[in-house]
């Protein structure tokens, strides 16, 4: 399921595939996950952490 799941997520962004794929794979690596073995639960975990970081960065920029 992993490789297909990763490719599906990347394609679903509607953004240019190469830069999104690089960032997504770097994010997975940071959390010790592999695109080849990625499960839906792992995806949820990684994306929840990623979104929390993005929201905190946006809030910090807004306050500055």
C-alpha cells in the first residue's frame, strides 16, 4: 500500500510533483517512515505533526 499511498497523496495536492515529492519524502524520512511501507495511520501521524508545525510557524510570523 505504501508506495501507492505516497504517490496518491502527492498527486492529490495538485502541485508540481517533483518539489512536493522531495518535501514529502524528506518529511517521511524525518519521522523515520518510508514511502514504500507507509500506512494510512503513519500518514495521519506525520501530517498531524507537520500541520501543527506549519500552524505554529504561521502564528509566529503573524505575531512578528
